[in-house]
C-alpha cells in the first residue's frame, strides 16, 4: 500500500496510477485522515448496467418508466402577433 496526500496525488497522478496498474493500492489522505482509496479494478467488477440495476434494487436511483424519444417534437408555431403569454393561452385553448 502506498500513501499520498491530496496535493501529492494532484501533482503526480500519472505515477500513482502506474502504481495502481501494478496492483498497488493507494490511500489518499487529507488533513490526517483517509478520504479515498485508489484500487485496481477486480475481475468481478460490475458493468455500468449491472451497477445501475444494483442501485435501483437498493432504492438509491429510480429508473425511467419509458424510453426517452430520440426525436423531440417540433416547436409550436404561433400565429398570433401578441405576447408569448397570449400565444400560450391560445395553445391551451386550441391544443397543438
């Protein structure tokens, strides 16, 4: 295990990442306490989809109910020469 302060990590990030590539864990300290660990990924690391599913099961994120459309609806063209408020009221009265 290697120790590094936040300033050391900031100034020598690539050398610390090289250590991690060699399977050496790095403890990051700030004000005397550990604030983070930099560790190499494990073979059983989850994919992004698997992590999101696990967060959903834990109730930490909520998945969308429907897919987001790839195309957004076209902007509404107003025929009135009045204000934006009047155009909004007209749209609400008559629909799109």
